[in-house]
């Protein structure tokens, strides 16, 4: 696997869709590059933290491994 220098950051763009007709929640697809970089797997969690940054906000994404017990 190729290792990328991401010290300056990188980003990708996705589109939001309604989670369902009875909710105000929206869904977004996690792009392949971010899945790979964060080593995300199905069932893992992502913690979203909104942080003020001057007149803008930044979203910090914190991956959390699922705590599934293997049988």
C-alpha cells in the first residue's frame, strides 16, 4: 500500500442523502481513501466533533473500532 504524506491534509467530497423520511438525520458515504487511511471496517464507529475555528467550524473525525466479540 502506498503511504501518503497528509501533513497538509487532504479531502474528498460526498453528497448527503436523507437517512429516512421520518428523520432529520442525513447520511454520507465515507470515501474509499478515508476508509483506507483510517483503516475503517464495517461495524466501526466514527465520532464527529464540531470545533470552532475563527469564524468557521472544523469537524474532527475520530475512528473507534467496534467492540464486537468474536465467537
